[in-house]
């Protein structure tokens, strides 16, 4: 974590919880614990049907809200799609682009992820671009090649368009498995990502860009990860559904 980059912690609720009441209750618990702190930027990503009510619950707090995905299209005959404008109209400011589950389960290719990134930027949403390798790719020594290839979508943009961009490195083999990259493993890839961005856009942009780590993050591992010089935040899955555990992650405080 670099002193000049404000840490950013994301809570990705995925397909949870299963009712609006539970979602609003969780948002309220998080507001009570974290709603007034400003040292760390916190963004919650609830399921789309709950986004408006969660945003309302967090109104006038420091907690922000985003969507887990968005459509490539801005409007039209696209059943089931959700546009950037819709996300913004219900209180969402951020959006995840290319989460590993969107890539692996729903088939979002690098090209589609690039189009979603473009749609987010055009629609006024702040994007979190997710990248990362699978277990097979890591074991084959392909981590850096995979990450570099996924970053190529940025070549379509100008630096001026990417001022709100956040990157999230997600080693897919560590998501939901309980396996966490060691702080040193994560730092190695984060440094590589920053170097790749520097080659694309120069040192100044690369140095101010925030890069999150995501992959079975818990309060017990948060501080060690955040101590690394090129890890500027965390993208938290399951632990973000537990108010006190997530609050401890945001505080970089072990709950054990």
C-alpha cells in the first residue's frame, strides 16, 4: 500500500443474500460499523435488484455502491440487460468488469470485457477491471502472460478516460477455495501489472493507479496483503457478507 494511493476495499456479494430485507439489513450493519470512516474507500456490490435500496440505506454515509456487471449496450431490445445509465439512476457509481466468474461461468471474453469497460466509462460509471489466472495457467507458468494479455483491453483507451479506473488482480485458483496467494505471490503479480500499465500509459499514471487483490480474503490475511507496496486494496467475496468480519478487513485488523 502506497501512501499516495487511497486504499479501496470492495465487497462483492455475488448471488447473495436471497431477500431484499437481508440485503438492507447487511447494508445497515456495515453503515453502523464503517459509515463514517474516510481513510479507506469502501464500495459494496450487491445484486442488481437490491442496488437501489442498499444505496438508499447508505445515503449520507461514506460507503459507496456499485453493480457486479453491466451490459455492453446502452439501450434497446436486449432482454435482461442492465445499462450503465440504469446503474447510475438507482445510486450505483461503480461497476465490476470482467470478474473471473463472468469470464469462466458466463463466457465473457477479453473482447466483451473491453466492450463492458467502454460502456461503463461512456455511461459515467467508475470501473473495476478484474484480471487473473486459473490454477492450470499458474501451474503452467503462464501467470504473467495471461495477465498481460488481459490488460491489452486498455490499449483502446486514452489515459484521460481511465482516471477512475481500478484494477483487481484475482488469482482464480484462490477464489472460494480457501487458498490465498501469499502476500509475496500477490505483490509479485501486482508489481508486474503496474509495470505493464507503465509501458502502456507512462509512469505517472501507473503510480497513481490503484490495484486490488481478490481471492478468499479474510480479516486474518488483510493486513499482510495490504502491507505490500503495490497492493492498494482488496476485493472481498464471502467475507463481505459478514458485517464484523468485513469491517475488520477494512480496518486491516485480524478478527481472530
